[in-house]
C-alpha cells in the first residue's frame, strides 16, 4: 500500500521508471545494479541496521535519498542525515507530497555535493601549497637561496616545462628523498 502511494506520486510527477525493492537482503548490490537517479525509502520506524545500510549505499551510489517514516527520534534523524538522507519526512507519506519531497532531496543533495567539491578543492590547494613550501625549503637549504628566489626558480621551471608548479615541487621533493 505504502509503496503504491510512492509509485503513484512519482508517476503523477512525470517519472516513469520506478522500481520498488521490498527486501533488504543484498540491498546495496541491488541499488548499485539499478543505478537509480533518486532513492526513496519508506519505513515505519528506521533502526540502526537500516541506517547503516543506507550510509553504505549513499557512500557508493552518490544519489539523492528521501526517507518516509511514521515515527522518529532525534538520534534517528541525525543518523539518517549522516547516512546521506536529504529529506526525512515524518508521518507525511501522501502522493501529493512526493514531488516536493523529491525536489527537496535532489536540491539538498546538489547543495551538499557542491560543498563537498569545494572542500575537496580547498584541501587539494592546501596540499599543493604545503608541497610547494616543502620544495622551497629544500631549495633554500640546498642552494642557500631566499624563499623568494626558491619560489621564482620553481615557477620558472614550471613555465619552461609547461607543468604546474605543484608538479615541479613534487619532483623536487622526490629528488631530495632519493638523494638522501
């Protein structure tokens, strides 16, 4: 009954490819094989085991997830959000709401994905900066040059070799390790 409400709500919203999984056995494998655009979960009361499975699914599938539950507790909501659930709807399974919940789950997923990408870029930039600083330190100590001169040397080598400065810095650090 509950699955048919979701299915009908999705079909009325214009989605024709709807697959319903009723068994939790091999859930991750089945979801990976189906490769859905969005995952809807309907549970009366989620437990830790189900949320752990959803955490594994969200890590491997990277899709928006919406969950409908009848009852909830604060720790379950937090666990669901940690598991990648973008829309956690308590006592609200009605076909008229399915499209809005879908839109919310997709929107939150996209916003979170953008934040994750920004974080990854910031971490990569920080790692590159640390690498360049290490290479400058190696050049400063081995060639007795200033920090500015070491950076200028790295930059010139990068331009001459048509490489990124972090790639040249990695070469300097690697060479220094080999020469120790």
